[in-house]
C-alpha cells in the first residue's frame, strides 16, 4: 500500500488549495476512494471535508459540465 501523500510531505489539507484537491477528484468530479488515493483514514476524511467545503464556497464545481 502506498504511503499517504499528506503524511509523507508533512502537509496540511486546505480547502483553498484547489490544485492539490483536484488531484483527488475524477473527471466527473467524484472524490476518489481511499484504495485509489492511498491516503490514511485521517487524511481521507479531512480531504473529503475540504473538497465539500470548497464546493460549497464555489471554488470547485459539483459536476463537470
């Protein structure tokens, strides 16, 4: 199993960092599951909340048009 991206880089998840969040979203704007991202449980949940927060604030789209 790959090492968690955020644990390895010692990085915090921020809802304003759209470029990092886009790495974990598919072309149809779905959040990739943990088995595909390789994140630990803690960071996967933080990532999920950050993506949802960015969507609500209009930084990320809900669907790809």
